[in-house]
C-alpha cells in the first residue's frame, strides 16, 4: 500500500508539472494578444487562450469575417423551412464546441456585469425572448467584437449605453 501511494503521489506531481508547462506555453502565446482579448468584458486569460487557440489565425476569416466566425463557432441560426412551413430557428451548433462554450460562458458573465452587453440581453428579455435566446444574441455580438478586436489589433472600446 505504501509503494502504491508513493507512485500515485509521484504521478500527481508529474501531471502537475506537465500542466504547469502547458499553462506557461499558453501564456507565452497568449501574451501577444492578451490585452486586446481581455479588454472584452467576460473574457479572462484561460477563456481568451481557448478562444485564440480555437480561432487560430483571424486572417482565415476574410470576407464577411465576423459572420463566418459566428458560423465557425456554431452560434448561427439553423433555419428549418419548407414551402409555407416556417419552423423554429435554433442555434446550428455546427462549429467548434469549445469555442462556442467559451464564448457562451463569457457572454453570461458579460450580460450580468457589463452595461453594454447587459443592455443587449435585457432588450431581448423585454421582447419576451427566453433567457437562452437572449444570451445567444449577446454571444453573437461578443463574437463580432472578438473578430473586430483581433482583426484591428486594438482593445475593446465600450460604446455608450443609452
């Protein structure tokens, strides 16, 4: 039992060292665009690193880049229509689930703490939309902001909320 416990402790230490090495590598890569992404409300270092690693090079999204980034994240609407039948629109979820989750989590934080994103959320809630739908609108806007911040290499400028 003592030998087994010793191996488990060594294994945990080894995994912690590996995790630290990966986090250091992520931080080094992320530091280049850190100030731009973390200037967006709701995006912290780990979420920002996730977003950057999933997006890759922002230049891959050239024409209609923000819309393509929304689709890449799977945050675009999937329309089910046929003839006169008009189905409900749902989130397509076709893209990167890791990117979608990171943006949705950041949107939740931003919708509760930041006046700009909170106004978008409350606008859709006041129209009678479900909370998840309102949050997906915030996520869509946040994705456009992420695209703009990375493309222009400038921090987020918060517009006035009326």
